[in-house]
């Protein structure tokens, strides 16, 4: 079974996570919504549904939905195309910027484009065990407002982005272990330069957001209403890009 994204033959499938268990099939020739995809998906209670993509979406829809431009838009679009895949490693998206740069909002938007969740952003995990448990309940792992990463946690993020095994003692047993093997796209944001270890930076796509001028800021409710209105067309533009990549 697959979680949110799966592959069958040369096609990728994105679970819309709706009650009808529909999925979007993406191939090199385009994409379409299927009522009965050829693969099965597993879901956690925290996973939320995606809107039906609206054909005809353009990169400008994605630009407006994310409210970023220039190099940041190019890098984020490339990162999101890479999220909808089942082979190879995932880069780690590192979003930095001073206070008022919309780091949290941007990180939420990136996740909601592909893998919306009841808790889009989380606080840093306490240890590897918590990290792996989270990885088994969604596609994207997104962590908010980081100021420091321990060496162990930095190494764990690296293994999770490229694929690695994690072990823990089996409950109610003294000499048995459970092995978790996961590979996930990761989003991290913070004000400080928290991503400092070379192995993490080698895997990272680093985005620095400028502070939003006070006269250009909007109420949070308005920001999310605009995003939801643009999301169907923006998702279609992203699927077009994935199809082109295939």
C-alpha cells in the first residue's frame, strides 16, 4: 500500500484522500482523476483531503497561492515536484527569514499543496522514535520555529530524507525490536541559521524570505481564503509540472 503518493508502472498516483478513495493519475502525457486507482492507499486520521485540481492552472496560479516569487518560487516549485515521487531521495526544504517573513505560512502552504494534515506544522520531535512515528502518519514532515538542531536529530533528518532504517524495542518484549524504514520530504523553518551541519546542508534547498512590509500584510483569514480559492488551479499547475518531469 502507499501513503498519499504511489507508483504503478510508469504512472504516479496522488491520493485525494476523499471519501470515494479517488486519486490523480500522473503520466508523461498528462494527468486525470480516477475513481478506482490501480493501487491501494493507507491513511491516518490526521490526513486531510485535497481539492479536485482544475485543468488549465498555470505557474502564475502557484505563484499567487504561495505568495513568493523570483528564485524562491523556482526552488519551492522544484521541491514540490520532487515531493510527488516514489524513488530516490527527498531534499529538505529549509525556510529562513527574520520575524514577519511569513515562514510559518509559507511552510504550511507547501505542505497543504500535496499533503494537508490536521497538524500541518509540528514542534521539533524529542527523539528519533517520535520522528519515525510521525513519518508513518503522513507523507510530508514539517517542523516550525526551529532555533537549534542537535547532532542526533540533524542526522535523523538526513537519514529520513535519503531513506534509512530506525529500530526500537518491541512493546511487551525484552529481546525483540521493530524496524521502521521510511523516506520522506521534510520542511523546516526558523529565524536563526539552525541548519549548520554539512551533511544536512548537502541535502537542503534553502529559501530565505524577506520580511513583509507592514503596509502589505493581510489578516490571516484573508490569506487562507485566497489560498483555498487558488489551490485547485495551483495543484493542477503542479501536476502539469510533474507530468513534464516524467
